């Protein structure tokens, strides 16, 4: 029609294609459960007021505890060694979820990168972004450590070893449809009566059927 219209004017009235919304943090974790592991420290004071540090590695898939370590003086080198012990080079998860603690320095990042893995850093002061591991630490305290006296590093290691022997085969989870991290077969009444097997020094029990 002989009217010159600027491209910016036309673009203002044209419909713009909508980009699909980016997935949120929860969706990402849900979609990558099988390839994600979480790591973190928690502390405990002994009967003599010595502070011990516990390092835990949790696989998000079925909430399996892959490794734990106890130390009086955590260092970057010690933490790197714990990661090597937790996963073989060809079995490490694709993503490692952790907080922004200063103990995870450049060497830790380089080791993770050399293993072909990517680090996912939670936001500062946001423990809710590492929910599975935070829940695990809470369970350890409520179900074990709050009921015993820890004398030293060996004592704590022994207690945790007992708890982590109970956790995968007897500790049920609502998120796993009331199953355990290591799946259990349903035992019909024909297999015998239900018996209680003490675990974690008698703090908990595992129930299974045994023939008379």
C-alpha cells in the first residue's frame, strides 16, 4: 500500500513462540534418580565432647547408602579418598549432588571431573535441595545415635556400621511403596510364623516368617 513499516513495529504484533518451561529442581532429581548420588557431612559430639565428622554417600535410586566414613579431622584429600572408595571409576553416578562446603575444593572438583561426573551444587543455606540425604541423617539420629553413647571414632563407626546393615534390608520407605532399599519378596502365611530379629543392638527389629 506504499506505507513503510519498520520491522520492530511488525514484530511487536506477531505472536511469539512460547519456550517450554525449564524443569524445576525436584523434576530434575526425579528424572535422574538412577544417575544421581548425594554426599554430605554431619557432626556428632562424643561423651568426652570430641567432635567427629561423618561423610555419607547416598545413591538416590532406591536410597542405597553406598559408603560412609568417620574422621576427627576432615580434609579435602580424605574426602576425595572416600569418593574413590564409594564408587569404582566405571560405576560412579553421572551427577553428584552436594552443598557448597569449603572442604570441596579444586582438587575434589578435578577428581569428580576426571571420573566423568558432573557436580550439582545446592543453593547456599538450602538443605531442602538435598532432601534424601538430609532425611537420612535425621533418621540416623532419631533411630540410632539419639539412643546410644558414643565414646570415640571406633565406637561411632561400629554403631553406624550396625545401622547401615539394618537400613537396606529392614528399613521401609513410603517413597518405595513401603519396601526397603534392597527389595524384599512378600512372604505368605504358608512360610511360617512371624519372628522378630533384633537389629542395631535391639533398637530395631526385622520381621520375617520362619517355618516352625
